[in-house]
């Protein structure tokens, strides 16, 4: 799906100066054209003739007449250029940009004149995005169409803004470029990489859990599915004694994984999630993992909700099932950004208990590095366990772990390494304490976060822990 921003040149004041002042192309504060290299070459010839005036005054007058005639020809050439009514331009780009991948943008120009046109087109793309080339020379046949294509790489999620399309048209004699800016300003949204979420769904298919919603997947869930004959290795607690007495042989109950369970995703958007690992922040990795899990859970028939928070709850979607809920989650996640403030677990968990009363698998994507943050998280996780099953997911830093294992080469490195080891110990103790309280914990490097989270979710489903 593409969005089309089509703006045609109309009558009225030319907007060349304001729109082109950011570009290296020279502009004129009064005229709507600039001279070409051909003009300056011919002007230099006239100036050369003019410089011979010390030999003979006739050269002086000849050179002066030549340059004046050249200037008049340039003005005439500009006036006879089929300018405002000569073409129309539009920008075609995807409705949704994906972070970290190439997003194609097309500039489409229509020639309204019977004669060919030569245009130099330059697009004002969002300055935060990377583009190898976004300008070029187009030759349009009479009544024809030409396009300029380039790719943009979005470095982050959120909303970004295109500017106008700068256009120059070469005059028939090639003496001037007529220039203007086609109004084409628009905003685009950059979303998480949902292709990674699809890959998680494929992986879940391979594990044998996803597929047809009516498919019965056996496991240690709580929903009764059928009775079958007892075999060696079955647990005695699953034997159906009444049915065994009626049939005269041992039969056992068979269960299936429950559908339509409630999954609640909580994203910490506070200070620690601003840390960068490679080109992305920790929150970027958390967003991608949350989207992958939501995709898998919705595909499997579960209800998924999401809550984002810092000092307060910034966004909330109650658990629901269906593809529409997945679109709502994607829309919410595209705009979340980490902020340099401490998160409030108290307000987040209080809000969750107030608006999500059904027992849920609550997955908190966060990071803890000090004793105070760990104590605060533990205190509120303990209250959450009474109603929900919490899964605390922290994003590990491989560089931090690797540094703790290196041999220090100086006294400063000894001190830094001791601090690093203390932080890692506090982190491990906090996660172990969560498990002791009856919750679940997962500490995984950022690059493996999505896969590890989906696998843990599937494990919870298979074991019937929820």
C-alpha cells in the first residue's frame, strides 16, 4: 500500500527561495531561475573578447554586445520555458515504514507538454533517515512519465516528516534552469520490524503448537480433551477411576493446552531502557520482542494486552483476541520512546491490578542494575503473584558480562570490574528471588530476546502454568 502526495505547479508566486535554501543548489532571491554551465561558458567567451579591447576598441564593443545579447537570450529562453503548466510531480511511499530496513520512495513526474523535458529533481526526505541518493536528472518524453527511486533507512520508530520536492527544468536552449518547489510535505510513521514477528510465528509452527485453531495440541494444560487407555509412564493422578471401573481397565484423562488465555505485556520505558546495544536502544529490542510474542499469542487464540509506563502509565490496551488487537498493539508500539526518568513499578502494577482482573501471564520487559531498583521490583512483583503469573524479562548486556570475565590490566580496570561484578550479582539475586516467590524470570542478551521470550511463553503454555 502506498500513499500518494500529488501537488501540481499552479499559478501564483514561485516558492523557490524558501524551499531550496537548504540545498546546495544555488538560488536567486528575486528570479525563479539560475544560469546553466553553458551560459557561463558562452559568457566567458564574450568576456574574453571584451578583454581584448586594449588591442582594438572594436573588441570591447563586440564582447559587450555578445554578453548583452547572451543575457537577453537567457531571459527569452526562461520566458519560453513551459514551466508552471509543464509538469506535475508526486511522491509515492509506503504507508508504514519499518525500522532498520530499506523503504522505497518513488518520485513520479508527468510531462504535460508535447515536447520532451529535462528536469533535475531533489526530494526533501526526513533528515533523520539515511538515503544513498535522493536526487537525479530525469528526461521525460512528450506527454510521458519518468520516475526517480531511492531507499530510506529509518533509524528509529516514531513519526518523521518529508518536505517539498525541489524541481529544476532545463530551458529549450539550455541557458537557464527554471526552479521551484512542489508542495509535498507529509508525515510518515515508522513501525517496529514486523517481519521478525512473522519469523517467530514460523518457528512456533515448527514447534507444533500453532496451526489450525481447531487443532488439538496435547500437553499439561487444564482443559480436558479426551480419555484414552492407560500406558506405562502415565501419572496416577490423571487416571479416571470412575471410567476405569465402567470399562474394566485403566483409562487416563488427556488434556490440551488452553486457548483464550490472557497475556499482558508491560514495557518499562524508563532510564535504563535508553541504553544502546549496537544501533538500537534496549527499548527497541523489547518492542520487537513484545510484537513477536503478541503475533504468536494472537495466532494461537490467546488474548493479548499491553501497558507502557515510566513514572506513570503512558499507554494501555486491555487483553483482547484477534488481528484487530494486533494492529492496535502495533500502532501503540510504534510511538513509544525511552525517557531519562525512573520508572514507577508501583503505579504500573497498581494500574494493572485495577484494569486487568482476570488471571494473566504478565510479562514485564525491563532492566535492573542496582539494589534499589531490584528491591522496588521485588516488592511489587510479590503483590502481583497473588493474582497473576509474572514473568520478569531483563535484557542482558554481553559486553558487560565479557568485561567482567577479562583480566584487568590496571588499577582502574580492577575497580571497574569489581563494580561490574557487583551489579551482575545483584541482578542475578533479584531474578532468583522472583523465582523463589513463585514467579518466572528470564535474563537474555538483546540479540536473542525475541526468540527466548517466545520459547518461554510456549513453555508456560505447554506446562499449563497459567
